[in-house]
């Protein structure tokens, strides 16, 4: 069986009075140079994630070239089909 070895009156400790609150902390403001550095960093990240115009131009050129090749294939197939068909 467990026994309590501390006196009954000492189970609850008395807290210090609430009038001895710690002094409020002094708020430190962020320096101007730090704010400028943060804005510059955010601007650089946004700039690095911008869409690339050159990539769009390359993609557009690839699509035009692909469309022209498809038209050329269709024309060649139609010409071959007309040449192979019997005369009417």
C-alpha cells in the first residue's frame, strides 16, 4: 500500500501574490534595412517565378511547325489517293 510521507498541509504550495508580474517586454521594431531586404527578397522570388516569354515563343513555333507538317501530310495523302483512284 502506498503511504503519503509529506504532511497534509504541504500538498498545496502557496503561489506568490499576483502583484509581482514580470515587467512587460520591450517591443523591438524591425530596422528599415531589414524591411527593405525582405521586400527585395520577395520581389526576387516573384520575378524568378514569372512566365518565360522565350519558352512561349518556342512552344508556339513548335506548334506552327507541327501544324504545317500535318497539312503537308494531308495534302500528300490526298494527292496520292487521287492518283491511285481509277478514272471515271
